[in-house]
C-alpha cells in the first residue's frame, strides 16, 4: 500500500486513476455524482478540500486532514461507494481504480502553492481545455472568483496572494499558451 502515515493537522495530495488508465467517469452524471459523494464523505469537521480536479481517468485532491483515520473512515467507503454506483449503472463488475488511492504529504507552503497550481492546470496540460477556467470539474473557478462553490476551502492558498487575481496570474505563468484568457472571462 502506502508508506505514509496520516495525521491530523497536515495537508495531503490524494490521487488515483482508473484500471489500465481507463476512464473513471463513464457518463456525464458520473462527474457530478463523484463530487456529491466527495461532499458527503469529506465532511468539513473531518477534512477540508483545498483544491480538486477530476480528469477523465483520474482525480487529484488536495486536502487538510482533521482526523488521523483517513483510509478506513473516509477513503475506503468513498471509493467503494463510487465504484459500486458506477458498476451498477454500467452493469459491470470489478475494480474501477487501479488500486488503493495514492497520497503524498504536503510539507511546505511552497509545495502547497505549486501543487494547487499543478492540480488546476491538469486539464489544460492534457489538452482538454484551453485554460483551467474552462474545466468545470476543478476548483479553479472558485479560486478565480468565477463560481461560488461549497466544496473547496481555498483560503490557505488564496491567502498567500494579495488577491485571487494574483493567484490566477501565478497559475497562468505555467499555463500552456493561454496566459491572459482568465482576465477576459472575469471582465465579461
């Protein structure tokens, strides 16, 4: 499994992908169902979701953990619940994910900032959208002030910048060929 010990009071990057790199979101409703389940299992008294991005065959979550028992109490029932629902819907059996979720400790503020940017840029770097604001299945729109969501808690990241726009510029500095697109969206 993982050589990581989960402890309350720390940030973690959680991620997993589909078996053999296959999609984990097979219908349009799967995306919103995954987010609904996140909201159910990742209760705010247990975990803060700092940033997230759902991709066709994998997901990224940046979380702040408030309890020690992440695997058995939250991640295992969450992934089992989602897998069972997709299997039932698709009349399939077996695992949906390639194995247990993966996790990395986020041990510095610098890593936290760069990881949030990496998560938000995933769809643009994969060529799914021109700009991270175009991807509805990530928390970037909340960070940029384009959507009021109830899932992410971006304050720890946004608070390290003078404004949400400064965070957007931080992300855009590494966006593939699409710097400045978000300013146009924010002015519309």
